[in-house]
C-alpha cells in the first residue's frame, strides 16, 4: 500500500515463487501508463496461514485486483476492484471471483494545489491515515468500522505544510458486491444486515454519515510530528423496528518520525445507540463476505512502533520491522475486551513486496478460530491465540 514495484519479470516467476515466499504488503501498483493522465494496474497475491493449534496449514491464492488512477491539472480519480474465492478463507466457494467487490471508486476536482473535492466510494477520513499502523493485517480498528473504511458520498480536502483538513458527508456505506453474505460483501467493515448464523444479530442501515478530521504537522525536537482529532456521527435505521438510532465516534492521534524510527498512537471512542428489537448492546457489522456482532460502546487504543533498515542487500531492500498493539475495551458488563498484537516485517525481494507477521489475539474474530460472530461482542476464546500469517504479491 505504500511503494511502487517493478512491472515485468515477476509475472513469469509467480508460479515458482508463490509457494515458498511469504506476505505481500498491499502497496500502490506500479501501474502501466495509458496516457499522460491515466494509469492502469493491479496485483496478484497468494497467502499462507499456519496455526498448529487448529491444524491449519493453508497455502494458496489470496486476491487479484485491478486499479485505475487519473490525474490532470484539474481532474483526479481512482478505482480499485478486488476478486476472491475458491481458496482459504473463501474455500466454501467454487471459483475465483465468487466473492468480489470494489474497494474504492471516485472522481475529484482540484481547485488548486491544496484544495480538492472528491465524490463516489471514498476512504473515510478518521484517525491515522491511511492505516492505524505499519501492519498488513491491520488493527482491531479495521473490524469495528473505523480503520480502512469506505463509504459513498463527497469529501472536501485541504492540505498544506502545516494543516490537513478533511470533511465528508456520506449518504450510505459501500454497496454490496458479489458473494454469499446478506450484508458483509464489502471490503471495508461497516454496519450490516446480519446473516442467519449470527446469534443476536441486528439489521441496521447506516446513513447520513458526517466525518471531520483535522491534523497539525509540527516539529517536536528531532521528531517530525502530526497530531490530530477526528469525529464521526451517523443515523442507524433499524429495518425491524423502523426506528432510528445513532452512531458517534471520536479519536485523537499522534504520528512521529525520527530517521528510521516511527511511532503511531491512537485513542478512539465509539458509541452506538441502535433501536434494535432486542438488546442495544450489540450492532452487527460485516465485511469480506461475513457478518459478526460488535459491542455497541467501547474504546479503541492503538500503539505502533517501527524501524526501517537503511540500504539494500542484494535483492533485499526496504526492510521494515514493526510491532503493533490494539485493544477494544467494551463498556458492557460481562463483555470481554478484545486484544490484538502483531509483530512483523515487510520488505522488497526483487520485484516482489513481502510481509511476514506473527498474529497474537484474544477475543479476536480473525485469530485463533474462536467465535467469529461474538468475539467483538461478548467475547470468544478466553486464551491468547497465535497464528503465522504471510502473503506475497506481484504488482503490475
């Protein structure tokens, strides 16, 4: 997601390298320039999941996606569409493409070098941007709908050397793509219609989403720094009761860079008051062709430390080491807090971008095979679970 890659030779090497190599970091594609303004690109990735406690050892296809970017003196735009299926964790489907959806698709107008307006399926400007740390797997913020989320609407952005202001109104979340889930066939996680397998699931539709983010750039001793605040408010329309609830979220963040060292911290509060027919302590969210419950009220804490090794070592370059901890502390009595710790490394090996991560989670729907549908609600496995996650990608 952060560096372009070479275009040609790895495509021929892909069948040989997909098996032994590990995790690909999702970076901007080294796109093919079609015109002076339009670039087309994409990527193909494989993944490895290893967890001996679950007798899990899977190696196979991860995703294929296509990208387009347009940039002229006045007009800008970008789109990205992803294809999944057939291989773990989508091995319940028959073919690649049985699960597919847009990540983003928007057009924009530049008023000048500092100000622009975007419209379409746009990344939500909340908290650290574009991600809450250095990891490929992302933090618990991504599964409670705050990190790496996309909605449909308009966004105004104004940036200069000192300030970064973004304000957006979204009419609705991303449209459902192609898959098996009633409400979770999207890339970014958002409020969703629960699938039948979600006990105590809800059916809320989010609308009129207002988001604002203001960040200040400054020097703190030797640290090039950014500090910011974010706020989100929306309406939750319950499809069973016909009544409206609401969602509120607030965050403060800090990012510091000192040579090869980088530190990122974030604290956020999410508070939802759904008009569910039953309990208001849970709201169903969904993404990646699945739905699960999330505690309606809680605090998110994230801390990330990374170190970038200088230099190049033969084919190996861009080595970055990192550790990231996130915690979702829930308000409801009897609900267990969710925690996630990730230690890993990302690097370039020849024409490939690679990442390898050790996942360590508790009450985490994506680590350890606990309760996928309830871990972010009342809780799942009471013990810390571990998994090795890796993926490799060639970007063209």
